[in-house]
């Protein structure tokens, strides 16, 4: 059974802190996350922290976009560190208020002095998790297209990942004018390159039961195969350790899980194989949670960042229980405001904390096919 070597609260300041990512660059750990009033509040900023030892963290930068900055991700080359994020706003489109997304990037050559926000891609192209492979940037954006870039700033189309949709490229572009989600078969996704050059992509979906899908492709990555993982995994993050591929993300806490010594929260780590996933460990978490960053510097060792509200929902820490002022604005922006007596946690409000955990997989002996 996998063991947690450490699990530290990195940020607990009363904000709704969420959607973290991790990377290791120039012998330093870098952690980025969203700081906002609530998950759907229109006041988000991006915060960057650094640490030499995963124990002591320093805030080094705060990033802002023209509206609501959210869902920050990190990527690095030898020479530069990149922070990618979305700028979210709501506009009247086709008779209703709809979320409109523009992607931005911030770049630094030392981690301390940063460029101004640079807009990249067209409207409703939402760069999600960006990976660098052999000096090239890759991203499976939320609308289902695999994109690549030589510099992290200028992106080109590689392939459409989900197939069998029965829609022409023109119809997909028309759909993108209304929503960044162009298909129920693709959403938040991550990619990982295998040693033989094959590319794996795991995506959250809106299919029945919200099962995650595993897409695979060989160079030049134009044609894709798909396997239903038969498991809910939101916001998947992929990482190789000890020759195996692991996926972390938000799981269904009502789904069957393996026995473990600590309570199984809704942030899960899975062993990923071609034919499915195997549960490995679920970290303590509840409420609005997960959206992890995941990396491995040693075989059979994972470092994971994530967010959670479990300290407040359990009563261990007293959080704010009042209706937040933005909730009334939320109704005007999206739909009818929630009734006054509705649990705030159902609308992803209230404080949330950022955690970083080290997980030892050495005692974990489940196998997956590759």
C-alpha cells in the first residue's frame, strides 16, 4: 500500500485557494495556484510560490489578467519558466450570459522578474495543462485539439483528438463561438509521452457517468484510439515514476475504493494502464478539492499539490459561514442565485487550502498493462 511521507498545509489564509500546479526548475520547487473569493467568483488572481525543500514557501509573484485569472499551469525549459492561465469573463451570447475564455502566458528567465501578460490563441481556446517534450510545447486544450508550440507563445494545430462526433471543422468552430467545450467527450486533459514516442491523453468528460477517457496516438499524432477508463477523474494530472504512469485528480467519493489507513478523500491517485486505472491512494480532502499538480523526481516517489476544504467542513478550522457578497453577483452573471439557506459548499464557496504531499509508492505492487 502506498504511504504518505508528508502532507503539509502550504496556504491557509481565508481565501478560496484552488487549482494548483507544481514543477521543479533550477533546483527549486515552484507552485502556482488561484486565489479568489469562491470557485465561481470573478476576482481571481494567480499566485506563484517557491521552495527549496517543500517545507518553507515564499510568495514571489502575483499575476493578473484583464478580468478573472484562473486555472494556472506551469511549464519550463532550460532557459525559461512559464505560467499559463485563462482569463474568464461573461458576455451576452445567443440570448444568455456565457463564459468567454482567453488564454494568457507569463514568462520569466529567473522566476522573479516576469513579462506582462501575453494573450495567446483565439477566443475560447483554453490552454489547459502544458507539457514540454524534446524542446516542444504540447497542450490538449479543453475543446479537444492537440496544439504544439516552439516557444510557448505561438501555437499551431496538430490534430483533433476526439473523433466520431459527426461534426465538420466548420461546425466545431461555430460551436466554439458559444462555448470552449466543443464536445462532451473532452474537457480538462493532460498528455504524457511514452518511451516509444506514443502519446497518451487522459480527459475528463461529460459523457454518461462522467467517465474519464484515455486517448492514445503514435507519431505524427493525427489518429487517435480511445478507451473508457470507467472511472470519474476530473482535472487529471499525469506523471511517470519508476516506469509506470500515474494519474491524479478528483474522484467520485461514493465509488468503491481500496482499503487504506487514513480516510479516503476525493483527491485520488491512480495507476494508469492501457485498459484502465487501478486505485493507489486517496488523499485527505473534501468539498471543492483536487485539481492537482503532480511530479516525480525519484522512482516510486510522487509529489502532489492539491486544494481542499476538508479542514473547514470537518470543523477542525472555523471558516467563514456567511453568504459572500459575490453570490448575488453570481446570480446575475450565470443563472438564478442559490436560495439563502443553501449550503455554500454546494456552490464551491468558503475557504479552501493548498496542500503539498509526498507519497511513497514503493510498497504499492499493483500492476497495469502497458
